[in-house]
C-alpha cells in the first residue's frame, strides 16, 4: 500500500508515524508513506494557500488551486510507481464518523491520499476531488493532521505483516462486533489479584467459552448498541442469555 498525505505541517508526522509498530512497518516496506506540503504548489508569490470567504464571515478558507495541483502531482507519481487507483480522504467534521469498518475498507486499497484541512475550512470545490469525507467524532480540532494519523494507524495495523501476530487484529475490539475480553499475563498472582483459574487450566474449549462470554458481557454492559443479534451464533446467543440473567436476576 501507498499512503500519501497533503498537509501544511509535514513535520507533525515525523515522530508519530516513524515510531513503534507503524514506524517499523514503514522500515520493513509493509507500506509506503509520503507527506507533501501543499504550500509548495501555491502559485501565489507569497505562498499563500488561504483566503477570505466570498460573502463574508469569520476565518479563512483553503484555496482549491494548491490542493488540486498537489494532488495531481501525487497521483502522477503514484501511477509511475504502478498504483492504478486512489482513494482520497478529506478530514472534515461533517464527514462520516470513522470506525473499524472504515479502517478495514481502507486497508483493502492499494493507494490512499489524505487531505488535511486547516483554518475555517475548505473551498467547497475541493470536495469534488475526494472519495470519502471522514470525521473522528463530534468535535473540532485545529487541523486534520491528528485525525489523519489516527486513521493511518488504525488502517496500517490491519495490513499483512504489520502486526507480529496476524491473529491480533481480528480479535481486537470492534473487529468482531464485540468489545475485547479481559486479558492477563504473568504473574498469576499480583498483590492478591489473581488470574482467573480457567485461563490457567489448559482447557482451550473452556478458555474460548470464557473469553466469548466475557466479551459479550463487556459489550452488553458498556456498548449494547454494538450487539447485532442477527449475526450472533446460537452458542453466543446462549451465552448472552446467561449474561442477561446474571446481570438482571429479577427480570
């Protein structure tokens, strides 16, 4: 996969995107990442990329020209390198809320380009370039760099070879539709807090049942909206019924 980012502040990506698992994945060529300062494509002699909105109003808007030209250059380079498609993501508070399913769909692409906004917003014509408008949530940040880094991290960890254990990603919270079950490591007894006996039993069927029930319980108690009864197996429905009885004994 190739990931391009159009940003006015490319140095923001230097640390977070080149440390830990994502940084190692880039070093191993699990995916390629390039950050372009689209101010370099401004045709204004002062290098301006923003201007006042027509009709008045507070703040400044990003002009279309620098972003159109920067994206054209990025796509031409990508085609030269053999990438034939490009999914273009605009970070926008009005966009679709980012979640695990979107990350999974991004991970299936071979080329992603993120456009990071700033100031009061975008000239509306910039949106004619994009395939996806995406938001992290119902709040406003000073720019699109942080949301872009979050989305890249969530997407990159799903790519082949990025995680050391390829079973890790499918078991994550939200990937299965349920929150993740509790997990423990050594020591088995830490200051009087003990690991559940079933996890030390060596009985993998009992361990799987315990984990599945714990995942259902956590999801039922904390994020009931995530439970899709239509996709639960018969065994999961039995476990969930037990959870409901245990949590609501008087019902």
